[in-house]
């Protein structure tokens, strides 16, 4: 980490301000080379954390690049725990780009994606789960997903993992003492104590895993597919949920030929809503591709909203759709109830088994509020509040917890069977190490590179 890195930290485009930041031991020197202040001319003459007004100047051309505010922050009390400089330029594409180019010409290195946060992790300011929470905050789509990510940044998950690892560390120490001093009384006490501690570890890991399904929804959104044959009201439903005319609505079947994706917030639940092409046999090549894609999205869906037109009798396409959703979480909408009813609802209930059926009319808005309430009930049992201070939102964290859970389960089985302690020690250490990959204590460089490559440049 000898290099001083620089990057644009704000989104490219028109805005009030744009921020260019540097981190590394040469930040102050490079900043001083390009800045000329109004009252305090040289950045080195300013105080730590003092905001200075002036201009960024390309001294080789004696050219003013932009009018700016600049601040020098001395490590270790910074985001990266290194010396940092932040330059507040006018927003837009040209200004920040020119300032960044000037810093690179003066010796800074262009930061890689997530490199500022990676340095914060490597320098001990954040553990790995906290660092990952940074990108979750940036990508949050609802207030609740933001709050969960913020809690994780503040260390809620880190604290839980640390508590579990400390219990495991005591267990490992107990085992090693018993191995080193193979006194019979000590060994009997060890097995009894290990079983009690192992149960506590298992319960704590299980409690975290139980939050993972809700956490996945909060982080990635509920993958919700709208399915039905052509012209039943799928696009109208999408527009009704979004409260805007996002999809084209006509009386012509097959209008939607490709996948339309939008995010919507329903009382804290982020829905990734996917409007699909109508399911039907067609000779139109483009529409057929859309139908095939629609079927593929159903396989990956967390929830399928199936729309039927009650003004038409059940058709072969309807029966095919019912087959597609038999093993999926699904809500059935009987749409166009403002028209004469030609459906046998009782017969349909037998076909879709235990799936909820809601009567709707996209023309009048009937049933949309019931649908939204049903979605909340299905995934939060009617409560949209988070039930725990710590929620597992990251798939990587969930995978490591599952590995750790298996380790401690195997360890408990061995303890109950009075397996030799050196064999039990292997399971306990594996559990400890798998949990350590969440906090970053035992993580490899390849995993770090993968995690931080998902960050945006400048963060």
C-alpha cells in the first residue's frame, strides 16, 4: 500500500459538486502541487481538517482547472487510516476528470474499485463484514435495507460473530488443555462443558441463519415475476404497482415481447418486479424468444404473480401456466372482474391448490392494495419490522454460517459419542475459521479481491 491512490468519488454527470479524493503518504505533497489558495496559498500551510478555498492549477501550463474547496486529513483518523485529501469541485464530467488527471500526472495512482474501503479494512478501521456493508448502503433500495446495512456497518454482525468465535476459542483451549494433561477427571469435565458450549454456539449460528431469507430480500429485492397469457393485464398490473405508465398497454396480444424489470418499495420490502411476455404458442420468432425467457425467469423467482382474465374461459395456455407455478410461491389474480365472468373459480382453486386468490380490476384499481398486503404477509408474517438487530443480508456470509453450522453439528455429535478430543478439535477449529472468513480474520487474498472488485471506483 505504498502508492498514493486517487479517484472520483461522486457519480459522473451533472451535479452541484463533484469530489475527487486521494489516500496515501504523498496526498499532502501532491495536493500542494496543484492547489493555490485564496487566503492560505499552500495546502501545507493549512491546518489538519481545515477546509480551504482556492483553485486547482496546472502549473506546467499556468492554467486554472477549477475553483474548489480542499481539505487535508491526517491519518490515522480518516476513512482509510492514511493521510487523505479531498477536493470539492464543480459538478459535471469535465471538471472532476481534469482534476483527477492532474493528480495522476503528479504521481498519484488511479484507485481500483473499492480500494479506499479495502485500505480501511487492511488498516484495521473496518472488519470485512463492515466493509461489505458499505456497498450495501450504496445499493439500498428501501429505508429498511439501508438501516440493516447501516447497523452492519456499525458492527452488529461483527459483534455477533466475535461472541461466537470467543466461545469457540474457549472450547478449543479447553480441548488443548485436556489433550496436554490427559487426566481422566479433566477429560470428563471437558466433554460435559464442551457439549453445553457447543449447543450455545449452534443456537447462535442458527439464529443468524434464520434471518438470512429476510436479509436476502432486503439486500437484493424480492424477485417477483408477473406471469400470464397475452392480454390478461400483466403490463397494467406492473403500471398499477409502480404508479406510473412504465409498460405499453394495448388490446393487441403479444405487446410485451421482452423482459421489463423495475424496482418498487412496498412498505420496506424492495420488489424487483419482472413483467414477462405472455405465455402462448406463437410463430413469431421474437415473441417466442420472449416466452422462453418468461419461463426461465419463473424458475429463479421468489414470488410469481399469476394473472388470469375472468372474462375468458380457461385455455391450454392457462393450464400450462398453472403447471409452471405448482412448486413456486405464487399469488393468483383474477383480473378484469369489471367484465362478465366466464371463470369457474371453484375449479381454479382445485387446480392451484393452497395458493391465495385475489380478485382484481386494473381498470378500477380493485385489489391492488390487497395484493400488496398479501406480499407483506407472505414474507414477513404480517410484520414488516426487522425482528433482530442483526440480519444476515450477504450470500457469502450465509454460506460461511452454513459451513460453520455443519462444523459445530459434527463437533457436537463427536462430543456426545466421546470421540477422542483431537478429532473434536478439528471440527471446532474449522467452525472458528469459517466464521473468521465473515469478519475477515481468516480470509484469503483471492476472496478479498473478489469482494472489493464489486465496489465502485472511488469508494
